[in-house]
């Protein structure tokens, strides 16, 4: 899917998302941001986030929320969905995504990222630069897999959770909703209870 799109968030992450969208054929009309005005990376800041829920603002344009804060990203994305706005998905051309992987609306998959066979990435997630989500993993809505993180097979990342940069989640590991796995950490699967 391509067309016209507005990016919510004009910070570093927003600029990355806008670049991915442009590389994949989208026409990026600009940004919405509460803290910036003028132009960012050659694109106009169209106004504050409040414009996103004004009737007629999108008029056939899609949107994507490009904020690193999981709770904010999820809340704004849900508000857009409630208003009937289509959420764009940004997948960098250098990302490797298995044919049967599922990538939810409003999600960003960064440069050099890998999403394996039968992996399921929820809505408005971030799978950042050079992150790896291996076979049969599930990353729930609003979660963030930071740059260079490695999710081995069968990992589950709960809604709104954050997997820090360079973290390694071994096969079968589970991250509870909202939890943060620190950068560089190694998380093993919990042992199953005995008979």
C-alpha cells in the first residue's frame, strides 16, 4: 500500500520513519508535532498532534505514529483508528521479512531488521534497525524491539514492552506486558514446573 501519509512525531524516530516511507513509494506530506514547527528534513511540520483528530484533516491520507514512547504511540494510534484513519506500515527495503510473517498496521520495521517465518508483529510496534525477530515469535501491540536486539525462536513480547538495544532473548522467553528488558541483557525462558 502506498499513497499520501502524515507522520506523527518529527523527532529522530519520526525522521527515520518518514525516510522509510519515502523509500517505499509513499508521498510524505509532512509531520505533526507538538514541539516542532517550520520544517524538518525538508518536510513541513503541519501543526500539533491535536490536528490528527480534527474532522477532514486526513482526507484520504494515511498516518503513522512515530514516537519512541510505547504508551504515547499506542494511544495516538488507537485514537486515529477510532477516527477511521488508515495506519501506514513502514518496512525498510533492506529488511528481510518472511513470506508468512504478519506485520500489523502502524508498525515500523527498520533497516537491516529480520522478521522470521511465522512471526507475528502486532499493530504500532517498532522493530528497529538491525533487530531480529526469529521464527514463531509474537510481538504484541505497541511493543518496541530496539536496535540490534535478538529474539530467538518462539519468544513472546507482551503489549507495550520494550526490549533494549542488543538484548538477547533465548528460545521460548516471555516478556510480560509493559516490562523493560535492559539493553544488553540475556533473557532465558522460565523453567517449566515439574510433574
